[in-house]
C-alpha cells in the first residue's frame, strides 16, 4: 500500500477525494496517479516511485553477434481450399 495526497479531485473507492486529501492505494495504482499528475507521494512514506527515471549512461553492446540456433526457412502460406462448384443438371422437365 502507498499513501498519496490528491492534487486534483479524484474518484477513488466510490468517493470523490478533494484536493489535499490523503488516501491509500495499491503501489501500481499510486504510481499511475502520480505519473498522470492526479496525486503526489507523501514524504516519509516508503514507496518504490523513483523521483528521476534512471537512464543508462553507456549503451550495452553484445560482445559477440547473436545467431539463431535453428535456421529459419520461409514457409509459403497454405492456399485456401476452393469450394467445389456444383453444376446444375441440365434436364428437361416432362
């Protein structure tokens, strides 16, 4: 669980939380509300929300080129079966 303070009015658990209201929600939902600007994390609460997104400074480059383990053979798509056309019998009505 994580404690948040609403920045904008939020409809949560069947009630409207006015600006400045403190409420608890699940970690994932809390992160979504913070990301969208609807809430802010309360200082001192344990949360897993990073303040600055971490970006690697050095791109990771594989040391050896990767090769597929099995050769891939292109396959031709199967042609759909054509329905057999039934010809009407040419008979004379007597």
